């Protein structure tokens, strides 16, 4: 392995052609973090050159700027061809240098400094006629996702639809170079020193000879992948997916596969902003592509895969599955299909079992550890019928919702999800749903049991939910019960629930203001009421504006006739609910409680709602009636 300091002239002069493999990640540098700091460094070197020449025209300025390292692998030279190099690391830096030189070349040429423009052009193109129209005409050829934009920037050949960072980078450097060369006032309203010719000479000299890189040639080295894994570009650390991508495509090149097709049809979308965007997972943020790959490996291997080990696990899994072009194609197309399914999760119809599970369990209950199981059911790489998928997902959702309401522990979920995957893959996909129902029903450990109907009635009847379970999760439960109650009669309108409904206490938590009896409740009875007002039977859904009006007001108009605070003077909570709420949840309360809403009413409604909850999230009849 050879490492030398090299200037752009030493890297690019002659018939050189550096190619960034199609599979490498796209250009990601930006103005704030890289372009502007780089231009400041280049301008500083050029200004030092001008200053030295103004003092002594014969002086040879020594100031330089170190740009970092580039790693490449040189190919065996062929007579009459360019000297070819594969860029292993430093592609962001190499691409930016080429864009910068071309942008400055354009300014220098337009300003009429033809000799200096020609010296810069020698570092960006191979002028031989045999390279015309070919990629070899450029000193550097970027990764697949950037090629059209790069050609447009370097050749200025017409309009390119959409924005691209390479185009933006070229425009940035072009504007900055034009302002400095032509003597425009800088940010401090200072004129650049020297005349235009001296500034052009300084900038040309800087770009050719006064930027320094450490060039590492890996030719003949066996550990190119290892070195790639340890290197990062300035300010843009590699994702696990970048390491995996590099490994896949180097493997493909060894197999003599069509890696260009892999890049276009399999990996191109992974380089897009959606997949690379970081999203929160607990206290950490990671890119979607890294999260997906971790879940995908868990689903495939039915073993827990730590985020930090995903690259090693992937390569160990993929190695025996990519021994020929044919089986490598199959493996990568399996990956692509599952990735498409994963991306479509958030667009699933929430009226269908798949959309309900994703919305309620993975998103609202934040049980992301169930994602590998969910992905297994939705994978197009094996056959399971829509009916079996529905049976399995509805059972798993019932298991999760019931346990959430009873506040049962979730500490064993990682291991349990793995156990479910092992069970699923051990039998036919055509019976997957039925087998998952039986598997959930047979669990006995506290961390895994599926609460039966009797458990729900016995434990949930008096359990405090409000304050112990997040309101958004209570909204999911009450909203699902509302939709379920509407299915009881065809006379109800088919409507969707308004967004952002709020959880409201029918008997307010501040019941002491208007809801206490004569004689007043004693301390023990008051404490019992404080508990019961937060149970499921006293909770309902209303709009935010109605919630503010209901507040702690009494139940009937008679009790509220002297009430003036909070708007709607003289109206009780029952009247306001009757006027403004269309929910079946509330109409059932109003119809049977004209004059009062009591502790006993709350208990009775708790039992009714628990029955409804058990109907929305059932346990198969053969298991449902026996408490654990």
C-alpha cells in the first residue's frame, strides 16, 4: 500500500480517469458544512499568494492547504487508454475538487484569460478525440445517482430537471470565484488585493499546486473493504447501509455481475433522501435504511440483531447466498421487495388489518420490536394468504392492546418477537395466522400471556387508566370502540372520526366543585371516587373546543343554572354533549342518564366498554372464557 502527498496537478495531469463505483453513495456535501469552508480555505491560500507577489514578484509562496485523504485502487494500464483508478474512499472530496476546478475554469475562460483557463482544463478533461462523448473524457466519473448532474455541470449542456447538489455546488463555486476574480467587495466591504490577472494567477496556482491530499493507492491490497469501513468523509459519517452497499457491489464486481443494473434497479432508491433521513427511535436517531436493514436481518435470521453489528451480520448472511450471479440477483431482489413493503407501511389503509396493526401497535404503542414479525407477514417473498395474515395480525394486535390496558410488562418483547418468528418459519405460511393464535394463547409467563375476557373484566373494571396510560393510546382504544358500536346497527351513518379528538372525563376530576353529594363524601369515599373517575367507564371522546367548555361543570341544567364561568351559562355537561357530540359513545351515556351520572353508572359503563373492547380485540372463542 502506497501513501503519498499529491496536489491536484499530480493527481489529474495526463490521461487519468478516476471512477467512483456506481454503487457508492451519492454526493452529499453541502454549502454550510463543506463548500463554504473549502472556498474560504482556497481563497486564503490565493490571497496569501497575491500578498507575497505584491511584495516580491519573484517570490514563490509556500502556503498550502491540506484537504484530507483519498483512497483508490489503480487498474493495470492498457496502451492507448486512460490510466484507470477506482475511488474507494474520498469520493465526496474528489468530486468537489473537480466541480471547483471546472467552476473556476469557466470564470477564467469567460474573463478572457485563455492560457490559465487551458492549464485548469487539463485537470478536468482528457481532450483526446477518441474519448469524446465517453465517460473517459472526464478525469473523474461519479457514482450512478450523480452522473447526469455531473455531466450537466461540467459540460453545461442544457437544462437539468430538478435540483441536485452537484449543480448547486458548481453554481456556488462559480459565483464565489467570479466575485473574487472580478474584484467585488467582500462581506467586510473590502476589495481583493492585486489586479484581476494576479488574482486569476493566484487562484489557478492554488487549485493546481497548493491544495494537498494524501493519496493512498490500494493496488494489490487484500483489505480494501476493511480500510473502507474505517474511513469517513468530512462531516458525513458512513451509514451501516453504505458499508453494506460497498460490500455488495465489490462482491458483484468479483462475480462479474451487472452492477450498473443493481445500482439502477435495486439500490438507487436507498440513496434517496427518504431512506437516508434520520428518525427517532427511543433516545437515538438513525437513518431509515439502517433501521430497515436491522429489522430485515432479524426477520430473515429470526435472531436479535444489534444495530452496531448489522454490517457484520449482513455479510455473514449474504456471503453464501451470493456465490453466483443468479443467486445474488435473487437475494438482492428479495431485499428490494421487502424494502418496498417496508416503505409502504405508512400508506397502508387503516381500515384494514395491516394498516390497523401498523398504526396502533407499531406507531401508537411504539412496539417497534414487532416490526420484523409484521414485515414477515407482509413479505412478498413467501406466500401467506390475506385471510391468514388478517387472523395473525388481529390476534397479535389483540395481544398487544389487552396487555397495554392491563399495563403488563413489555421487557421481554425482543425475545418474544424472535420466538414468534421462529414459530412462523417452522411451518407453512398458509397456516401462519392460525398457528400464531394458538401460540399466543398457550403462553403462561407474565411477560407473554394473552389476557382473556375474564381477565379484562376482573382487572380492568377498577384499574386507573387516565394518568397511567398515554392519552393518545386511550384515544386509539375509545376510537376503535366508537367505530365498533356503529357496526351494531346499519342505521348509523358510516363516518370517520374527526382528527385530534381529546379524552374527556364524564364526571370531572374536579368533581368536588359541583358533583359532591349532601352529606359530603368522607375521606375514604372521596379517595375511592378519585380513583373511579379515571377508570375506562368515565372516559369518552370530544373535540378540543367542546372539552374546554365542559370542564368541571355539573351534569344537568338545573344544577348549572347559576353557572357563568367557562361560557354557555346555565347549561349542564349533559346538554352540551347532546348539542355538539355525534358519537355513539356519548349518545349511550346521554340516553340513559337524564338527571345524574354516578359512581355506579361509571362502574356499569366500565363493564359495557370492556365487553366492547373484547369484541374489538377478541381472543378466539375456544380460549376466551378462561381466565389465566
